C-alpha cells in the first residue's frame, strides 16, 4: 500500500482570503477519506489545486509518485485521477447514456473519427454503470432533463467510467433525497471496493461520514484541523465546536 | 428507423432532382453546382456550430483553395482539373491547420471575430497585389481537362455537376459519421462543458482543432469546385459576406444532421433565384424574412424541425 497523493506546504490565497494554508496531506491506496468542514473552509479549493484546476501560490503536489504541481487537469486525469463536482459538470445536450459513452471512449485517449460512438465502447460496461447509479431507465433522456440529485449521480458515474486509481467526489450526496443517500453511498462504496478505487469525498452529513469513511479530515479556514479515524476526529474538541456545532 | 429512412429518401430525391433539372435545363447546371458547393462549405461551418462556435471568416478557405487552383492552372495549363481541385483542398487544409492552432484558443465572439479578422487580412492582401492576383477583378481560369478528357463547356458542366453531387453525398455521409463518432460527440461537448472534457483527460483545443481542420478542407473543396465552374476567382469568394452566408445557411438548415447543410443551401439558392426573377433587388429582404421565420419557428433549423416531426411520428407508432 503506497501513498497515492501527497501535498507539501500547499498554499493559495484569493486576494485576502487564505483558501489553502500550507497544507501537508497524504492519502494511501485503499483509504476512503471523508472531508468535512464549514462552507468556505477550502475543501473544494484543495481539490481544485490537487487536480490542476487552480495553480497553487506555494507548495507541491505528487500523484502516484509523480510531481503534478501546475500540470493541466487532463494530464493528471490521464495518470489515474477521476473527479466529480459539487456542481455537476455534464454534457447537457447529450443523453445520459452518451455522457457515459464519451467517458468510456475518452479513457483510451484516442477518439475515433468514423466509428459511431456507441460502437466504440463496451455497451455492457455502460449498462452496468447505469444500473449502479440507478439511471438505467433514464438512459435515453437528455442530461439536462435530470433533476439535481440524478445529475450528481451521472457526474460521479462519468468519473467512475474512467476506471481511476483515485476518485475524488465533491459532495456526491448533496441534492440527493435524504432517504436515498445511504443506498447511494452503499452502492458507490461497493463499486469502488470492487474496482479497488481509492476514494475521497466531501460530505456534510455526519451519519454518512461515520458510516462509510475509514478516515476523516476536518478543514477549518484553509487548514487540516484534525485528521484520523472517524470516531476520533468527530469527537475532537475543535471539530465539535467549529464544524458540528455540538460543543 | 423512420428518421434514417427519411434522410435516405431526401438524399435520393434531392440528387435525382439535381440531375434531372441540370440535364433538362442546361442553364440550371451552374446554380445547382453553386448550391451544392454552398452545401459542402456549410458542412464545415456546421461542424463549428455543433461546437457552439460561429466563424465569420470561413470563406477564406474557399478563397485560398480557389486561388491555388487559379495559380496552378495558369502556371501549368496542362494540369488536370482533378489535380487542381486536390491541390486547392490541400492548400486550405494546410492553412486551416496553421490558423486552427491560434483560433482554437478562443471561444464565442472572439473565435468568430478572430476568424473574420484573418479573412479580412487575406481579402485585402489579394486586393493589393494586383500583378499577381488581378486585384478585385480576379483571375480567369481556362477550362482544364478532367481525368484526361477535354470537354466542351456543356460537357464540362455536366461532369462537374455529377462530380460535385457525388462529392456532396459522400462528404455528407462522412461528416455525419464524424458527428456521431466519439470525436464528433466530444466536439459537441465543447458547446456544453469544456471542464468535463478536460476532466475526462481530453484537450478541448485538440478536439476543436480536429473539427476546424476538417471544416477548412470542406470549405476549401467548395471553393475549388466553385472556381472551376465559374472559370474565375475573385477576392469576393473570401469576403466576410460570403462567410456570413455560410453561417446563414448553417442556421437555416440546422446542424443536427449533415443533410441540414444541403437543405439550407437549397432553400438559400431557391430564394435567391426566385428573388432574382420576380423581385429584383429585394433578395436580402426575402432571405432576412426567411431567417427570422426559421429562428422563430425552428431554432434547430429545417433538419431540426424534420427530425422532431419524425421522432413524434415514431413515438405515435407512425
Ligand atoms: N475562484 C475564486 N476566487 C476567489 N475566491 C474564491 C474562489 N474560489 C473559492 N474562493 C474562496 O475561497 C474560500 C474557500 O472556498 P471553497 O469553495 O474551497 O470552500 P468549500 O470548503 O468547498 O465550501 P463549500 O462547503 O461551500 O463548498 C472561500 O472563502 C471562497 O469564497
Ligand atoms: Mg465546496
């Protein structure tokens, strides 16, 4: 079990706001990390820097042993990183199925010019993934016609389709009806375990965090304030006071 | 399958109509070839529209191909027409490859205007170098041989009509295949979400460059054919007005299917012919009204309207 992603003194400020404050962080293969923190704590910003969407003002990032600091997202993705977004990033004019087909086709890095998209990918694999996120019966509808919760699922599915080594999910269950959240997480985690994908998800729901994460990192004002086993982190003084509001 | 069936029927009927009209009324050969040329050029412009990009300078590739044909035909009068056309297409592809590297960095209004700006530079350069280019008078091209055969004017036009029609059908088919391929669907993804493309490990610029390269070649072919049928090239071939006409036809016909380019071109040519015959001087008015009608009634163009109709019919079991 090696280190999959690591950062060293990673920092970024937006004007006066310190969104990442000298963050030293690492994630091992096989972990399921939950990131918690208040709005504006810098959870998304940290993901954006690690995946190359934002350039840090200081520090470095390594992914799977390679220095990826300042690299374009697509090059980091090619090394085996998948990401879903807080605001789903879909091809809204395409059908649900086509969105997944484009993902599957992109995985090989070479897009065909004359072979129809549907025939350049493995249909069973698409079916399987559609089934997994419960979108099988909507597969021929436009992505733009999905309600928010299903958009999130499609967004996760598109990242999963790349067969990444690490899947980062920014609030995968926000917008999903609360009675469906546990089912969804259980299914997702089973799929990730099956494919041996390391995962890192941002989550506000403490129930979900304690149930599905093997490790929790708590973000406060651009810093990792607590990091460790879920029970320990969720019980810590700073987390209860600053994030959970139960102290 | 109703949709595919309709498009096959439309293709067959349209092709027969072109041939029968062209042979029955020889004067109609030139307008039909010109219409098909507009359709081929619009195929390229429609690819950009699918990516959400509107270029107001694509006619420059017709101009580049046309002048390549003219220069070569004047320097080596023995060169065969087919070779001249291939050389014209090659020149436009080369230009598209180079210009593409710059313009694919821009989107929306900047993409449109940058293409326009480059085409205007070309336009004025051609106008200025009178001794080489004939300035605004353009250059005449003597009728070349076609596949080694010499033709009289009538025969030349018939061969060109058949050749252009075959090219239009073949390219329409290939472009539609491209639209539905992984590359083509990724191209359409540029319109809706470049962030997602990037996070699938794809370069949106690269995907757009591919489309731009093909589109330059398509517009180039139309320019080379246009030059042959007119026997003349002028800077007007690359004017921004001509670029605007391609965009006009692309919106009129719709970019949902490759055949839209030809439906749009047919309506465009018919309106122009009709206006020239019965309402001299007001063809812009007629075209403008047509476009307003299309935008209000069928924002996806003629083909969008037809596809919606046939989808409804299929759903009703018709
Ligand atoms: N592109 C940007 N430009 C300027 N400020 C930004 C930008 N992105 C984020 N910020 C600021 O950086 C801080 C961290 O934002 P970030 O989105 O990372 O928080 P978060 O922890 O993901 O919050 P949430 O739970 O609301 O998603 C906030 O103060 C935010 O306003
Ligand atoms: Mg966030």
